[in-house]
C-alpha cells in the first residue's frame, strides 16, 4: 500500500463550534505517515469555520456557499500552520463533480496530484462548494473522498469519523448494536437508512459512508471506517493489526 486518502468529518474537527485539539493529533499522524506513504486529505469543516466568523442561516444554499467561501481559507490556515510544525507543505485542491466527468479532466487533475505527491506535498481536497451548482454538488465529502481515492489511484480510503466503526444498528440509539470488523457486501437495506449526521454542519451520516464504501468495493478498492477521536485503531491498522474499525473490502 502506497497512496492513502484520509477523510475527516466536521464532527471530528469541531467541538461546540470551535476547532478541537483533535486536528493537532490528526496532523501529527498524517505528517508521520507522509514519510512512508503518499497522503491525501479530504477535509470537511469549511462551512463550520465560516460560521465562526459569520453566523448565517445555512439552510439557504447561497448562505452555505458563502460560508464555505469564508471558511475555506480559515480552515486551510489552521492546517497550514499545524503541518508547518512538521515541515510538511500542504496544497489546497478544490474540485467539483464535473472534474471527474471526463477521462481528460480526470487525467489532468491526476497529473497535478502526482506532482504534489512526488514532492511530498499533502493535497487538502474539498468540494468547490461556493460555486458548485445544486445538481452537481457531491453534497458530502464521504462520496467525494471515494471518487478521489478511485480517480487519483489511491490504494485505500480511511474515514476518520465521530464513530469508531460501522455497527449492526445506530449505536447512538441502540445500545445492543455491535461493531462489524469486516464488511464484504453492502446490503441495499442499509442504504435506505435515514441520513442522520450528528453535527449541524455535517452533511454525511452513515448512509453516505456506505455509498462511498460500495463505490470503492465495486471497483476493487477498500475503505476503513475508524475513529477520528482516538487514533489508536488507525495507527494499529496501518501497522497490520486490525483491532477496531470496519474494513470494507
Ligand atoms: P462524520 O462527521 O465523521 O462524517 P457523521 O456524523 O456524518 O460522521 O456519521 C456518523 C454517525 O452515523 C454516527 O455517529 C452514528 O450516530 C450514525 N450512525 C447511524 N447508523 C450507524 C451505524 N449502523 N453504524 C455506525 N454509525 C451509525
């Protein structure tokens, strides 16, 4: 395994409307991994970052896009400063669904990504929310990160979430739900579950993660869903020890 895409969700990055110290731990981990692997990061949180400066009603699309435009440089600044401590350079890459529409556009984007990775620069990828029109919005970074993994030829996607695994049922509402270690098939019933992201800025939820997993599994790639709150499982997994977290393959 050489090239890995990490996706980090809003609920992991923010706590009570403020950036959490969890971002420090994630940056430390990715900086360390960058020595051994090619690392790409798909990060949510631009809308949340924008809201800290300008609390607009995000139920309106144009407000949400404005928040993303305000928040994107704020979020990048937070990453840039933290990665700088480890002497790692980051690049901002904003994509839209249309960038993956044609082979030509994908090839161009991939060549640029290759240049960044060859130079040990970590691309921080997000959807170009502020100009995406409604019908081409990915809408959530789970599926965007699956596209990034596939089209930019990564070996796997690792989703750092507020939940530590995929469970037999929503563990927040069902105490008897059991974590699944390995999933080799996505049941259609699962995809019909209610979309219920926890954070008011999050747009994902478990269903978009399952869709991301299905997209990758159908194309022979794997996805690991694990905690972004406690990084011990992802660290163990990368050392070949699968303790917690769900591997979709
Ligand atoms: P993130 O911000 O990391 O993208 P989300 O809040 O969007 O995470 O999605 C993860 C949430 O999905 C969990 O915290 C949990 O409440 C909910 N969820 C619903 N069903 C399940 C399930 N079967 N297994 C795990 N989590 C589930």
